[in-house]
């Protein structure tokens, strides 16, 4: 999928910031923009919600694991149960945790108004 972004001169500084971030992280501008959007939309989400949003687990599978956690395995994390039930892979959990962590860190950052 291809998208175009239209912006005014007043927003040019944002494109410059995006270019800087892309160079610093050695990613394409598109990849950086997508990671920013992902963090924004997943802000405050729980692990299961993120996995569901990513299309890796459906609500029935998630609810089944949450019930199992509540009834039998209170000491286990939901990610562990999802992997044990073969609904997701460990690498999927790791990716969702990165998103969750970066989203919670972003909530502590308050950008300056221009």
C-alpha cells in the first residue's frame, strides 16, 4: 500500500524530525512513521489487546487464556499461556511487549507546544 502525506510549511519541522529519527535508527521514514503511529494507537493497551490488534490472536482465544489464567494459573503471565496454547509465538509476545513498553514510555513524555 502506498500513501501520500500532504503538509504545510508550518508542519515541515515534523518531517525534519521524522528524517532525523529515521537516520538515527537506520530505518526508512515510512518504517519510522508506522512505528510512531503504532505506539500512538496502542498507548495504554494491554498485551492481549495489542496481540489482537496485530491480528495474531482473536478475542475468543484471548478470553479462553484469560479464563485459564484466572481459574488455574494465576502465577503465569498471559503471554506464557498464549504461547503454551500455541495461539502465538514467543517472538510475537516479544514484539507486543516492545510496543507496550514504548507506548508506556511515551505516555511519560509531554511534548512542548509550539
